C-alpha cells in the first residue's frame, strides 16, 4: 500500500508544493480556530447556560472550505491511496506509465468535480438557497469549495508534467510480470471499449445499463478492481467508475450534478468536522510525546512480570490508539520505540515484532478511531455510538493479546528475559506523565456516553487540549508545527478524496439496485444468516491482508452493509465486526501490511520471523471475532445504556 509516489521533481513543482503548503496551513489553522470556537461554546453552555446560535452551520461551512483547500497540497504531495500489491512485479518503465495514467485520472476527477460545483454555486445563487437557521447564502461556500478543487486540478497538471519528465528519464530495463501485463491490457481494453461505446452509441450504452443493471454493475466492479490492481489511485478509480455507470442510467449531466451535489452536501454535514479535529489531536499529541509516556506507563505497571515489555507494548498501543486512531501509525510509532528496547533486553525477535504488530491493530479499534468515523459517515450512523460500542471489544482484544504473550512465554521461556524490578516512584511518575492522554480519552468516551457533548464537540475539546499539552511541554516549535500541519493536511486530503470517490461509486451501486439484488440473492439461498456472515468474514480477512482499512470500507460498505442489515444484524455490531476482521488481515501472513512495516523498521529481522511471531496473536484475534459473533451484546450492550 502506498500513499505517495516518487517522481522526478521539476523545479516548478517545488514552488507548487510550497505554495499549496501555505494554503493548507491556513486551512488547518482555520480548522483549529473552529475547534477553539466550539470549545468556547461548550464552556459557555456549561458555565453560563448559553451558546452561540447556529454554530453548527457556521462550523460546517468553515470545515467544508478548509477540507477543500487541503486537496491542492494533497495533490502536490501525491497522497493518493494506491494498492501496490503487484508493484514488485511491475517494471520501472510500466510503473512510470501507470503513474502518469493515474495522474491524468486524478486531473479528470478533480476537474469534473470543480466544474460541476462551480455551476452548482451559481444555481444556488440564482435560487437564493440558504442555510436553515442563519439563512446564509450557500453559493459562496460552494464557490470556495469549487475553487479548492480547481486548485487541486491545476496542481495535478504540474504532477502530470513531473510524471512525463520521470517517464522520459526512466532507463530501467526490468520487464513486468505477465500477470501485470494482462491486467494493464484489460484496463486499456475496458477504457477504450467503454469510452468508444459511449461516444459512438450512447443510446445503446444507456439501454444496456438500464435493462441489465446487474451485469453493468459487475463490469463496473471488474473495471474498478483492475484499475486498483494496476495502481490507479483508488479515489479516481471509484469516482470515475461511478460517474460512467451513473451516466448510462441518468445521462452525463445528471450524473455529474449528483457527483457535485453529493460532495457538497457531504462537506456541509456537521459531522465532517469530527475527523479533521481528531487528526489534529493525534498529530499534536505525538509532538507532545505521549507515545513515550504511554510506553513508560506500561513498563511501570507490567515490567515486574516476565515479558513485561511485550505487555507494555500492547498496553501502550491501546493508549496510543486513543490519540492516533490509525493502526499503521501505531505500529510504526511503537515499532521504532519498543523493538530496540526489547532487543536490548533479550526478547526473542518473534515475540517482539508480534506484540508490536498485533498491538498496532488496536490503533484503529480503540476510540476515537478514524476508520470508525469513516464508517459512520458512509452509513450515516452515530459516531458516538460506534465509539462506545468499540470499548468492550477493544478491552477484550487487550486481554486476549496479553493471553497470547503469556502463552508464548510459558511455551518458550527463553522468548522473554526475567522480570525487571520497577523502582519505587516509577509508577507514580509514569501515571503523572500519562494523565493527559487518559484525560483526553475520558473526555471523548465519558462525554459521548454521558451525553455531555456531541462527537464534534468532543473532537474539538481534545484537539485543543492536545495543542495546549504540546505548548505546555515546550514541544511546539516552528518545525514541529509545520510537521503537524503537513501530516494533518496529507491525511485529510487522502481520506476526503477517497470519500468523494466512494460517494459516487455508492450512488451508482444503489441506483442500479445492486444491494437489493444481492440481499434478495442471499435470502434465496438456503443458508442461515450466520453462514453468510462467516463467508463475509473470510472475504474481509482476505481484503484486509492486501488493502488499507479505508480502502476496504470505501469499496465494500455500499454493497455489503445493506445485506448485513437485511439479515437482521445491528449497524453498530457490523461496524465493529468489520473493523476487527479487516485489522486481523493487517497482521495475517503472508500479506499483512503491519508485518512489512515492522520489517522495514528492523531490517535485521527476517520476514519469516515476523510472520511466525504474529501467529499466536492472529489465533486469539480469531477467538475475539468468534466471541463477538456468538455474543453481539459485547458491542451492543454499552451503547444501549446511553
């Protein structure tokens, strides 16, 4: 999996990246200012029983524009989610061509969206469409959003020029594997064939789409998967497949208007502000050094037991998940910190890497989780309820991982050294250092569970708290500030580009009635819902081993979620179960992404050692999934008490 690609840098692109970086800093700064205003509103409500009228409308517009203006910097940094499963089989020359093709598709993606949003803003101006409470004109907001997307399209032109320069400079002679060549041939045949059909016989194309929606959707899915496997950016692949499919059923104008309208409406959703603020919180918390605090706390509490550093790593990963919300970030952070410490203490490489890889998956499960926020946005479910639903499964995961470490050491005592004594006062010092993280976690979950504030308000409170913590600890320098803004910009731009593409793909899938057709097919087979659920679990295990959690959700949620709900399962249960299964795939040999991350951190350890070390954790993960399937109450009880 890759979020960015190397290319031959042109002198002009350095200036483009610098300019878009400044724009993004202003955008993230505006988001942080918006978070501060929300905190002020929360305090005013608590202290004076008053609040800012229609603040949610103001904040939704501010964040809509802020997110849009992270996209040019995202384009300049090439933060495009691509599936590089076959990258090692692709020769350098073909890789350069595919990179160029992806850049062209991103240009079309951003350009079409900017063009139709621009037109939509003028339509809203003519009709006087305004917000519900403040009656603010929506046209300026949509115009600003279209400007951000247009800037991203313009930046993409420079990226295309950079890709062309890289292609001309490429002198690699390695050949591509025949499998890759076949997939590229299928991709080109599909693009030329469908494009030619639309141009030469649009009526025939439309008739085929309307009369055979199932077959049309099947072809669309096949095209999307082929595009993804040949490393086309996922956002562009899903968006353009969705636009072309909807064009056959509605016509080009209606399809593009839907693309723009859904994007604009989504950005104006007040819950959209939640994800950027949690990302801000995570970035500032890392700068403040909370990962070190959590590791010290884990060691202080558990160092007296044999294998204490492995236990501490899992506990630290769980705590870090409360501020990062991402499994890859958690694995990478604790891999750099815990692996050297365990190597110095004499831990077996398998146990060391296995505990870090498994603990990393807690980054996505422990709330607040970016993946759960995405699931909530895609399914229009409650972010707060999903966070609360994840609490008991996350605790269960920690306990089971402790069990895996304990069993490993009992079976092989040499895997971990004897327990290290903990000096008096270490625990108290570690608790003091970790208190801010515990407090932020308590604010999010306690506030949501108690109904004190919404998910957006909790995100604002902890985002501002993380900034204050970094300032109080003297960690907020100019360099760290730039790093925080750059990281937040990159992640925000990547996720929201994915969402825009996913919205259009989901619209096409629903327009063709595919979820209903699949639900009817599932109902027609003589199998109990649990059998279907087990099959879906196996599919998600496979997908999770080769794809990022965000990618899996963007592609599958529109189709699979209606089927699961039709079988009578609860949306909260399904969201937690899907996330847990996908994260197991992240550590499942032979393709689990976390395994390769750890291998890249510790180049001395063999990949086979990492894979063997993680097997006990995969085994207890399967037990965890079985328990949740057998007892859905593990996810549903706590939200039911809210």
